[in-house]
């Protein structure tokens, strides 16, 4: 009897392979076959060549497009690590080591996780074995070069941004209200959006009028005005959020609006067109500084310093702060250069100035305008130019609101007639937006009527200035300080010449004439 034996093949354990791919930028990811696809294709081919070892490719894709390798804050990487902890992965396959990480510290953490859950790691284009000491050394050397490359790339990018900004070119980021981003000429540049620019100027004037961040935020919300909204390449709408104190402060302090580019505290002339007058911008900055961290108009001015935040030492260019000393029951007020306070009296040639005397000199300068016919004529001319500019902006806003209402009504009709669109929520949103536009349009039309009625004449200016002395004496100290802050931009004391230079806001007397001062008293 012949006995036959059958040889049994050894059973090969299945190795479940997860392919991880990454690209630092999202450029080109919308193509039919992109960098992530190329990395995965190479990894799949490598896994196919190891089928005799039991390797199989998991169907789940772990693709991080547009994420840096300098940290581990990547959604696909987190998802893969969660699957590793759940025991779903036996091997991680990448195209190159730096696709997984460009940080030695992060890579060491990942290797600890892989070892803890008995997961092997393979790079398709770099052959090494992490099971041996030599293989781990090679891996660390490769990672050192990857981290070095990342840091060099970062330095080059920072240098390019610095050079670009010094040339006055916008280097990208979130678009800001008042400008659109134009990419049509092969480079990114800012172009003025006329309707939004009018809103930006109105926001600056609102802050000067209301004197505080929170009331402006409330007024902007009432008008339905929001931050900049824009579309990204995938078609999604970003931004468009309501204003809060932080976003309003960022808008009011952004030098882009006066045609400047900021880089590390330096201001460089920009290649874009300014949309806010430099004098208006400076006055808003001065008001923000006076209001301090609270952002409020009624910041305490306990000892009645009329020139608080306005008086500067010409020699140092530093502000002169309001202070006082007491002798017995009497209090003596002074303005002292902040450089002298911080570095000693010898650091500044300007002595401390008696508070009452220096304030009387500034008030006398206001009276000079009231009495000089030539100066009054010049102020009237400036006020009328400002009046015309405000009139144009109101008309522009009204026209923009009418166009937007036409678009919203057309979209409402289109949504109502399209049965395939889930239109209930969209209709409600359109109705709300139409109501906001109509409310704002009525306000603008009312402002236009009031604005026309408030057109200044030479008689109005003469009448307002003739009442100055009587009205000034009737104001409380706090009201006097507020009035000076509205009229005066900057006061400079020159210790060498013992002279005082007062710079007025271009529309200072217009402010006097509009308010008629008597009402404030």
C-alpha cells in the first residue's frame, strides 16, 4: 500500500496597510489627478509588490491637503492615529518620510505610538528598517534634514514677505472691508470697492461721533453692516460676520486704509489706493488712545486736563502727561513730558508746564479763528468740501442699496419658482435681508434730507463763533474737555523757541457750527 503525503503551505498573516498622503498647500488640489493621488498611486504599487507577504491596502484614505508638516494638527493624521489605537492598522505607508512629519519631536511621538500598537512604518522612496539601530539612525538623519529644509523654506518665505511689504505690495491674507482682491494681472493686488469704501469712511466718522466702540458696534448691527465676505476657490463663502469690539478696533487701526503697508511695526507706502483721509485716521487713533483700554468715550479725566492725549513735546516727540502736586489744600496741575518721567529731568529739555496757563493759550487759539475773517472763510470752504463729500457718499450708499434690493428681489422670485431648491430657509433669509436694506435705505434718504437742510453758510459759522465765549464758560469741565478733543488734533510745545503750535481738525469750526454749542450747555 502506497502512502502519499500532501505538503501544506504556511499561512501568511495579513498586513493591513494605511496609506498617508500630505501636501503643504491647497494649490492644484482641485485637479483631476493631483499630488495626493500621485503619492497614493506610488504607495499602492509598493503594497501590491508585497502581496506575497500578505500586505493589503485599506480602502480608507488619509489625505491631508493644505496642511503643514511642522505640527500634528491635521484631520486625516488624527483619524489615522485613532484607527491605529482601535487596532485597525498594521502598517503605515508614505511616499517620503517628510510627508508624515517635518518635526523631529513630532516624529518621535509618532514612532512611540507606532511601537506601542505594534505598527510598522514604510517609506516607498527611502529604504530603511526601523527594527535595527542602524535603521533608526538613518531615519533620524532623514528627519533632521527634513526639519532643516522646512526651516529654510520658512526663512525664505518670511524674507520674501518682508521684501514684498517693503515695496508696498499686499502679501495676502483675509480680504478687508473696502477692498476686493484682484488676481487678473498675474499677481495679487487690492482694488477699491466703492460701496464698501463708503461704509468704511462712515464707520470712522461714526466712531468720532459716538466716541466709543460698543455704541458703534450696536449701530452697525442695527444697520445690518457686517465684516468683509468673500468666496474661496472651492466656492464657499467666508467672513460676513457681525462686528464686535475686537473686529471694529482692528478696522479702525488698520493702516491699509490710508495707503500704508505694515510690517513688524514699520509703515511703508502701499501700491494700493487709500480710502480714508489721513487726518480722519489720525483723529480716530488719537481718540482711541485717549479712550484707553476700556474703549469708552467717558474715560475718567478726574483732574480736568483739557489737553490730555493732545499735548506733545516737540523736542522728544513724546506725549506730555497731565499730573499734579499738592501743597496744603491747594492742587497745582502740570503737563510733563513722559520721557522726563521715565528717564529723569535731564533727558528732556522741556520743563513741566502749568496746566491752567497752557490750556488758556490753546483756548485763545480757538478764539483767534473766531475773530479772523480770513480764517473763517477758509474754514467755511473746508466745511463745504466736507459737506459735498458726505453728500456723495450718502448718494452712493443709497444707489448701492437700491441695486442690492433689486438683486435680492430677483433672487427671491427665482427661489420661489424653483421647486428643486429647498427654499424655505433661503426665502426667510432673503426676506430678512430685504427688510434690513429697506430700513437702511429709508435712514439714508432721511439723512440726505437732513444733510441738505444742514448745509453751512457764512452766517451759520459767524453765529456759532460769536457765541463761543459765553457758551464755553457755561460748559462743565468734562464737556469742555470733550469739545477740545473734537476741535484739536495735536498741540506741540517747543521748549527751545517757547512757542506753542496748535493743529485743528479740518472741520473743527464746522463741528462748532453744527452743534451750535448752546445745546451742549
